[in-house]
């Protein structure tokens, strides 16, 4: 393995206008804006909820600076930090300053809004960068040091094998500021939400058919990722395959090298931070328009299709977000009436009516039922999920809320229900607005 990852640091988005997504993240999705870097050329804003951090980077219109002003509330709260020096950036081999700190100037497929950088903390940036280069990886930014009054951070950016995805690897062990050098603190909002989202649970890539094996090998070789079995029916070579009744999907998952868990960062309320898994999703051959193929087409290639946000209480989170205007997919109403579903939901201590109000799906993990006595309530392990509609103008990236009660993979019932809701949504859009409309439609 080339690079030893300590933890996931943040995920970044590249968008044409930071204002839309910034206000959605704050007012609808209950993230807090906590750091910002505003220059003549670009705007970078950092938002967090628990350990989940998003950085939104604004793409300047064809090389010029942005003209649109930020929502006033964001502008007004940036703390000027008396005496805080401006950032200073030097690459270890003497390169120039770049527009986006900790990212790349023009990620491939840069004409659509996209989520394209998963940034990790590593122990040794130079060594990791050298080892990745020796493996033939494309380094988009050589090891670079950024300093301000809070100390210094070294980073490098490597291109992933998946579409437009990049990984920034950084070492912030010599930095004492809130976020990263170059970012200023933004004062906390008084009416901060108590939304119980705690961390990123998983990141799902949409990939081309028959490319999963290559993707898995790349992550294993470069970062020591290991296979994670999503389901008891999963075959090693095949992954978790769902087919029939209109679905044709292959899912394969991985997680970072186990030793990273023994380590270093205890930043999650003093406890070891839970891992974020990576899921590779591809369409089975011969499929028509579906969730994966639509992503590939509208995104302009493979990339991050969705991110699962972990919450301790999905019902209250979905309720708060729905009230704030987040649109969730709802399964067909018959879902909650299917044979055994009501009993399954009630056995897990939930109310079918409350779950159906927000389109929350529940899947029980039957694997452990018969023999596992290790949990207090040994026989019910389940997970709850709900999916937002796409958050950009295209039918590409969406978010998911997930609450796990002992179940670590994904449930077939939930995936099928999601697939059917998305299929119905895409068909309805096509009927209402004609085939070209999905691409041209404005944001929600
Ligand atoms: O179920 C989940 O949350 C997953 O992440 C699996 C998945 C991946 C891709 C899809 O298009 C649908 C489901
Ligand atoms: Fe997911």
C-alpha cells in the first residue's frame, strides 16, 4: 500500500454558484458554516455537522472572479480575526499559488456541479505522494505547504481511478487553527440546530459496467482498502447483485485499512471515529435508463453518486429537514402495507405511519437472528434509510440519511424500494417535460 490514511477529513463539492448549495446546506440540511476563504478569484466555504464536513468550492465563470454576492447572513458573520496573517503557500518544489486551496483548479467534467474530492488526513504527505507516484498514480498537486497564524499544513492531491474523483491527502498535525490555513473562522449562528447527524456513513460511486474490479484493486493498492461484505448473499467475485423486477445493480464495498482504526485520531467526542465505507455501484450489462446510467450520462462520467449521512435519530432528522424544505423520495404507498412489513417495522419499535410520513425505509438484517446473542436485544438488527431527491440541477448527486441499529450492510428491500421510486420519478419527469427536460431543468 502506498498511503496510510488516518481519517476522512472532508468532502468537497465544485459548483458554479456557491450561494444555492450554501443556503441549502445551512437552512435545509442543518449544517453549520464554520470556516470560509474568500478571494478575488474564488470562494471556498466549509460546513459541518458532527464529524461530517463539506467544503463547497465555487468555480469562477470562465477564469474570471465570481460576481454574485453571497447570502448576506454568510457574509456578515465571517470573523476578520485581528492579526491573523494571510495564508502563504509554497510547493516543496517551488510551484505557484493556486486558486483552490486543498483542491484542483479545474477538475475534469467541471461544467456540472459535482462532488469530487474526498480528503483524508495522512501521517506523511511526502512519502505518500512519492509512493503513489511510483505506483503510476496521477498527482494533480505536488506536496505543498500552506501556512497562516495557526501553523502549517502539508497537502498533495492525487487523482482517483474513478471519473473526476480526486483525493487530497493532508497532514494537519502542525496546525492549531479551527480548520485549515487560509480559512477564516465564521462565528457560530445563534440558532444552531440540534440535528443528530454525526458523520459520513458511506460514499457511493456510480461506475461504468464491468469496472468494479479495477476500482477495488486501485483502492487496495493505493490506500490498502479492504473488501467489506454488504450482504450474506454476496459472492466474492460478483459483489452483491440485485436483479429482476426492473433492477440490475452490482454493489461492492470497501473500507480503509483496518490498522487506521488502531490509531491516532480521537476526534469524535473522545471516541474512535466510525469509518466511512466506500460503495461501488454499477449497472448490470444491457440495462436501459436507470439510476446509475442516468448519473453517468448527466454527470459526464463516473463519480460520487450519493453520500450517506449517519444520524442517531432518522425520524426526527427527516422531519426537521422535510419541514425546512428537503425533498425526499417516497417509496410506493404499498411499501408499508406489504405482507410482513408492518410487523417488521413494529418489531423494531417503530410506527409504520411515522416512517411513511417521510418515506423512511426499514430493513431487518436476518443474518444474526437465530444465533447471535451478543447484543442486549439479540434478535432485531435493522437499518433505516431515506434518500433526498438530487440536490443539483442535474439528476446526479443526492444525499441519504441512515440510522443503523446493529446492521452494518444494506438491505435488499430498501435498495429495491429506492430503485423503484427513482425509476418512477424519472419516468414522470420524462412524461411531464419531454426527454430533453431532465438535463435542462432548473434546480429544485
Ligand atoms: O442502499 C444504499 O444506501 C447504497 O448505497 C446502495 C446503492 C447504491 C447505488 C444505488 O443506485 C442504489 C443503492
Ligand atoms: Fe447509500
